[in-house]
C-alpha cells in the first residue's frame, strides 16, 4: 500500500527526481527546450499525454503534458486530463517532487497583474464542485492542504496563497464570492486535481502559476488570455528554470 499523504516521509529525503506537469504545450515547450530535454514520448500508446525527459546537473527532470485532443486538436486542459496525467506519471516514473506549472487568472483585489507568478500556499480548492451535503461539501470543494512550497516561494520571491481549480475559464457570481471568502489568489483548471492524486500517492506537490488574465476586471477572460499568454509563459519559464536550479543544487524535503 502507498501511504496516503506525505506526512510520513522522512524530511531529510533528498530530491533527486522532479516531475513538472503542464496542461498546455505552449506553457512548457520552451522551458523544456531551454533545459535540453529529449523529444516527446507517449505516456501510454492510446492516450495523448506526452513526457520529455532529461537532466539538469544531477537532477532528473521529467516534464509531462496533457497532450492534444484527437477530436478537437486543442490541448486537453482541465481536471480530467490532469488527474490522468498525474496518475500515469507517478505510476511510471520515480518522482520525488511533483510541480504543476501553468497559467492562471489573477485578482486585482489581491494585487495580481499579468505575468505575476505565484506559488500555491495553504491549500487548493475546487470552486465549481457544489455538493450541499455535509462531508461531501468539504470533500468536493477542499481545501487539499499543501505541506510544501513556502521555502522555495521565499527564495524565488514569489507571493503565495490559496489557488482554486475549476473546469471553466469564465466565472459565476457565486464563484467570485467563493474566491473572496477564501482569499484565493489564482484561478486555474488543474492544480487541485493534480495535488489530490499526488497526495494519494504520497508524493510531495507544489504549484507555480503565472497570471494571463485578471478575473475581477471587466475585460473578457478569453481575449486577455490569448493576448497575454506569451508574456505570462516567459515569466513562468524564468521561475521554473530558477526553481529547477535550486533543486539541482541539492535539496531535502524539509527545505522545499
Ligand atoms: N483558449 C485557450 C484555452 C486556455 S484555457 C487556448 O488557446 O487554448 C486556460 C488554461 O490556462 C487552463 O489550463 C488553466 O489552468 C489556465 N488558466 C489561465 N487563466 C485562467 C482563468 N482565468 N481561469 C481558469 N483557468 C485559467
């Protein structure tokens, strides 16, 4: 049996192998090229998920991408593909630390701006999982607590706070209230799903998210997303490379 959660892991365990999950090709292809990772390989013969493997000094790096949907020719964003990618990656590769890297919506009420990169902190929510039955409510919306990330956030100069995941790019008024009540700093479509599988598998997990659009502004999210994607990804790349360099210097779990 795998341990449920990472609490039982020795804190002085060294990080020798890191997995980085991206939802979209455009979010991670350039950083994988910069590090010199190998070409895309399938995670499973029937599924679109791809991995690229290589090393940064002594650190083993595996980047995983959800892949392209064969019916619609777009990236498989969202929680279903993220869950499956995480499960397959953790089944097939020895990973000491899992990182979800990607883009997000930010909040001007909490000083978010395009290109700002956050480290998820405290916990991860699902803002569109509404089940009004005691117990199931808390299971559905989280938070999934995070035990790691605060040391790296400090070293990388990243603000940190709750991230919330859902399956839509736009928002409802109820979701806006959800974000306000919980002090959510970033809205995405994968982080909580990835963290839940990592937790079940006993693998420590962190998330870094770069802002492409501002949720609490009057500009249409999809237009902002497309206009700002390249800028947000440049900043994300810088942070992912700095993060991997810190890990490659040699890290134990208690210094993550
Ligand atoms: N139209 C885009 C689709 C991107 S959807 C395209 O060109 O393919 C949004 C992706 O970026 C998801 O993987 C999600 O995690 C992240 N994201 C960025 N801004 C978001 C927001 N405001 N809400 C939810 N997810 C967001």
